[in-house]
């Protein structure tokens, strides 16, 4: 028998596809006039599904649960997101509509991340970019990861043998990252620092060959702040949110005698015309080095 091997990109596309179609599953169960309030998509974090269903559909929570469970029988919890992602720690509020366990484990290209969705931010959307960055890292690298979360950039970097400094403001996220470092065998060369990454560039008396900046939405307009800490020949991976014209402006501003943008990738949108972008920014070597 032939085994079908999928590329990560194709797998990601299938997962996206799987997230669609909830409306179709529930047509005929939820009256047509209410169906438009049901989101077609939902997010899967480990064995937890997160959906945003308005109170007007409360009478149909059991049907929604049934539809989700028939798509994903392994789900242990379904959470209804009742607020936007808020605060410095970037967490939302949830009401359970099925089960109540909020601790889960996410598996991502061989790594395992344990977390409590009520306590910390985690998004699976950048998995293929995280893998790409992981593969670029080697043991001579010194890596700085501001806004490190539960470790999905820092831990893979540390397993490549690099010395990694991860800064995170949430004590919950720091605790989960420390746990995940042990789970993934990455604790010996991962330094977890609890604090404000926006001050870290001043008090960390150190330069890095690689800086991975998964910027929280709306926090940082430009990566300059961190780029000063890059050694010549080093690369920053900057994840940001903006429209196409703005990203082109940033690329133009950044490209010059000191830096060059070697990679630009658009990864989904979070609002009309607002996309998530990832740029690789290389600090050029000068003759003086
Ligand atoms: C969008 S970032 C990305 C997290 C993680 N790297 C990921 O991709 O899953 C959200 C994280 O940044 C942290 N954070 C927000 N502002 C911060 C700051 N000023 N300094 C350090 N961490 C911060 C939040 O606590 C949260 O864990």
C-alpha cells in the first residue's frame, strides 16, 4: 500500500479547509436567518477548539458541539471566545460550551508545547515559518527572542545548539516555556527572562546573530529598536501586521547601506487589508569588520 506523504504547506492548506464549512454542516439545523451569525471557521489548539459564537445562538450550542465533534472526535473542550485578545499578555476570555479542560498540548513539527489557553497566547498559524526559521539556525548562533510566549521560536532554536535568550512579560508564559524547554530537551542553552522586551534591548548588554521578533499586534511599528542589537552579518526575522503599502514602505526604509531585506512573506490576514508579514532583515557586513 502507498503511504501519502504531505508537505507541511499542503497539510496547512487542508487544516485551513477543515476549518471552513461549519455553516454548511449546520444548515437546516440552525434557522437560515440565524445561520449568518455562525462563524464558518474555528481555531484548533491541541485538543481544544475555539469558536466565536454570539449569545443569539446559545440555543444551538449542543448542535454546534455535535458538528465540531463529528469533524474532530479527539476534541476534549470547545471554548466560546467572548472577548477579543486583550492586554499585554494577549489573552481572550472564554466560556466553555463543551468540556472544561483548558490545558492542552500542541504538536508542531516534532516539538511539543504544553499550555493553558486561559493563561497564555498561542497561535498555530505561523508553524511553517517557525519551521523555516528553525532550519536556518546553527550552533554558532546567539538568538534573541522578544515576545517569546510559551517558546515556539525559542525552543526550536535552542535545540539547534544556539545560545537563546527569550524575553516574555507574562509569568504564566514564562512558566509554560520553562516546562516546554524541559519537555523538548532545550533547557541547557535557553535563558528565559521575565520582563518587558521593549526595555530589554537597553538592559541586555549583548549583541546577537539572530533576532526573532514575533511582534504582538499593534505593539511595534518598526523593528529598528531591536535591529541595533544585531551583529554585522546577522539576521532579524520580523513578524508584523500591516497593509501592503505599509510593508513596501518598511522594505524601502530598511533597504540601504546597513540592512537588506532578504525575504518577505505574507501569512494570512487578520482584518480587511491587514496582513501578517514576515521579513528577514540582514545586517550587511562592512569593510571595517
Ligand atoms: C504575539 S506575541 C507571540 C508569542 C509567541 N512567540 C507565539 O508566536 O506564539 C504574544 C506574546 O508577547 C508577550 N508580550 C506582549 N508584550 C510584551 C512585552 N512588552 N515584553 C515581553 N513580552 C510581551 C505576551 O505576553 C505574549 O505571550
